[in-house]
C-alpha cells in the first residue's frame, strides 16, 4: 500500500514528445511506472518510446480508460491549458513539474480541481517515488540510491519542498540502512496543490510508513499547517522536521531566496515560528540533514 | 514587480475607480509646476510607511508646497536610495477610511480579499480588524456580504488583479467622499512569472526607490535569462568583504549551504544558484562572474543530489568558467555534487583543471552536503598555516 501512487497507477505523459518529457518517461519506466499514452497537440499518431501519442488528453483517455494519473512536461506558459485538459477528461491525479507557473494559473487549476475532486501535486514538484511506481524525475533515472520499504520491512516517508533535498536525504537514509516507504516533492512555490498536511493523513494510515520526515524552509505556512495536522491526528506516528533558513533570514523582508515561496513577510513564515509550532505539536526538530538520521535511529526500529 | 503609487493608481483609474486629481513631477522640472492651493506631496518610492519616513507631506499653501518639495529633494528613501519623482495631489475630504486588498492566500490556496473599516496609516497595529473573504479567479464577485456597499469597488479591483496578473492590489486608504469611494493610496505588485502574457510591461519604467540591483546582479540576471532552459544567476547577492565564491544548485540545498557557511565562520562573497538543467554556456558565464569577485580565497560548488540536472554538462560549464577566470595559485575549489553522470563529470574535472592553478576537492553524493563546507574550511586553514610557516 502506498500513498498518491502505487503499482495500479497508469499514466498519461503530457509533453512526451519534448526532451524533458521523454527523459522523465524513460526514468519513470525504470522505476516501474505504467505509461499508457503521451499527449502533444498536433503530434497525434506518432509513437515515442513505443508509447502512442494523442492530440488531446480526452483522446488518450478514450483509447486507454485505465489512465489514472497525468504528469505534465509543458513549459510554464502552457501548464494551465494542459492541466485543464486532464481535469476535463476526468483524470483523478495530476503532477506538475514546471517551475515559474503564474500563481493565477495554479489557483485556477486548484479551483477547478476542487470542483472535480482531482488531486494536484505541484507545480515545481519533482514527483513521487514509492516501491512500486514513480512519477516525475525523482532519482534521475536510477533507483540505486533508494532502499525501499516492503510489507515485511516498513520505512520512513519523506516529504520535501525541494526535489534535490529529497533525493539527497534518500541517499543518506539508505546509507544508514533506513528504508523509504514513499518520497514526495511538493514543490517550493507560494501556492501548491498538495501540502505536507494534505498527505499526512494518508501516511498515518499507510502500513509501510513508520515515521515521517518533513524537509521544510522559510516562507508560507505549510510547515505550520503540519503542526496543526499532527495535533489533530487520531493515529500518531513520529514526525521529524528540518527547516533551513538561517541565512535567508538575514536578507531583507520580501526577498525570495532559493524557491519562489521562500519569502518572509512580517513575522509569518519565519524559521523560528515554524520550529516553535512544530515543537509544540511534538514534532522532533533536526538541526541538519545528518541529524535527521540520528533522530530517526532513536525512534525507528531498523 | 512592485509598482509605484502613481503607476498603481493609473491601473485602478483604467478600471473605473476614482483617484484624486494629481500630477507626477520630477525634481528637475520643479520650476514649471503649478501647485494647487492645498496639496499632498508624495514621494514615489516602493516601500510602505512613507509618512513615518517623512516622505508624504500635506501643504496648506502654495508657498508651503514649494518649500516642502525643496526639502523632499534632499531626502532618500528608507534604503538610502535617492528618488526622482513626486506625486502632487489635490487634498480629498472624506468621511471614512477603509483598508481593502486582494492577494493570494498561501494557506487557503485561493484569491482572497482583506477588508477593514478602520483603514489608514498604521494598519500593522490594527490587523485584528481585518476580515478575509475568499474570491474566485474564474468569475468576478457578484456579492460582498461583509460590506455590500464596497461591491463595485471590489469588482473593479478584481478586474485589475486578474487582467494584470497581480499578486497584490492594496488600496489603503480607500475613502468615502460625497462623490463616492476614492483610492487615496495604492500598492500593486505584478507577478514576474506572468511576463510572457504582458508585452506591455516592457514599457513600465522602474521608478527610483526599488532596492537597486548592482551591476553584477544585473549581469547574473542577464546570463540566467539568455535562454529558457534552467536558471543560472536568477538570484545573485553580493557580500562585500566575503572570501568564498559560491555556486549553489537547487533551491533547498542552497539554503542549507548558506546556513552551513554562516555557522562554520566562513564568509561568502556572494550567493547565486543554478538549477533546472541549464546549458553549460550559462553555467560557464555565471562561474566566470563569481570567480572574478575580489579577494576570493576559495570556491564552493555545491548542490543536492540532482534528479534531472545533467552534472557532466553543468560541471563542464563550471570548469570553463574557472579556466577563464583570474583565479590561480592553487585556489581551493570544493565541489559536492551527485546526480545524472556525476562520476563522468568528476573525471572530466580532474583532467581539465590544472593542479598548479586549482586545488580541487571532489565530493560525491555519499558525502553530506554540509561536509563540503567543513572540507573547504579545513583546506583554507591548512593553507593559512603553511603560509605562516614560511
């Protein structure tokens, strides 16, 4: 059992004929993903990596009704159009990797997604990797660095704004002999479709997940929302969080650094406010990424 | 992109909102200005709390207006930057002041309207009076139950917000007069990411008062925007007095590395970042820029274990930039990277960087990111000790 995606997930890749789309699709196949179709307007009828290309998502879904997720590799100016196609075709899960998608476009996608009950991951999300499937480009085509959990051997779930930090932590955890149940990049934008707190209930119910690691940073309130979600949860599991931002807070207020969402306005979204809220909720705060391993070793039976 | 009060008010007026009669003037044409009997004199700078900083004044007569303007000409904005423009406006008589703002709420992930019947100066202290109402980006509001009389204003603000891809449209105060609602001050921020939809933004001249980009910051931005693939130098900060040239990769890892540098006592000369699989030419230009900073004692090239950035391609850029830089004399260069083709990339770096110019330390994905900072610190320490001995 996994969250967001599993071995039954069947993908359509929007933008499969492009360089980035093709590369991600190859990598996803390496990770066990089932890709039924690709979509690029005007290129219907072609095949890429032996995958049939359609002009629209509606055509792809008509030909492959088993499609249950879309992963979008369109440049930022075309992301909204692409996502709306998937929403209208009834695809229940949409992953968006592009950075620099205008906030108006993502908010419009989310408003429409609420109406249709669609789950959106991203924008600027590196994707998800779980023992039986992968979406996006986590791992960069090789899963050698991963040490996945299975039914007999549970592990930890990693949720990160940064894709690079998620991948880095995976290597560190594997080296320490700590398995991963699922690794999720939620993206570092101001407004994202799925937050840490949105995934938390799923992870608390997931048998393969023993503990949860949150990689956070300054700006916004998604880390603080974890604190409320942890407090409200019926079923408890240990949560370890690392929040960067000592340097970022030396910059003038309103300056974004690293990720678009890493902006501090007034006293909202500071490293201190996040750490205080999380500590109060019983979340264990790690002082740096290596410390995450030490903290986990104290609480997880390896 | 933050707009000045004047620029913001022009957008509001285009949507049919009322603004006071006024004119934008520069200090260099002051002789030609005809002041009204009573007027407001407002510096066009890009930060808030202008009145508290003496940058908004009320003149009771033409003579006072002239002397206030002369005084204003000697001032700088809050950041110490000079400014060039003033907005001279007629004085508006009003019965009540409101605060109204449209913005995106990160927590709700929706467009919201913040509204308070207690608008005006010092809003920071009256935050408790603000009510927040969710709006749709798909359809204009058709009702506003909180304060029904404000509906026409909110509808016009919504139009300005959506059509201009704003992330903030704030009117404070919005005042009620005998002629209806008038926008006395405006703060509007447009979203750079939506630039592709707005060719007209090219003509917005950036008024004085914005935290200015240094020459290097501008150069780095130009490198980053030289093509669409990835970023390299999109954000660039210079720290005079620093001795470590920094080339970070990945939004999350770069924050971690800078935290590590500060905690280890090393002083970064800059911060910049490349990511999203940029071409090697872009990385080479950015590397050259960083490696040409004054007083560098070492270079730190560090990133997370990349998911899709080609490490061979990007480190080729780093090598070319270093070779074209003035650095030499065994400058320590610590590189910590992992991701697609990292082993190949490390062999290439070893081969191409001459030992007499660079003291290269290569750390792979199995080495913690923060260890790169410690390695660099130790190498520099050793170099310092050797120097002392001679």
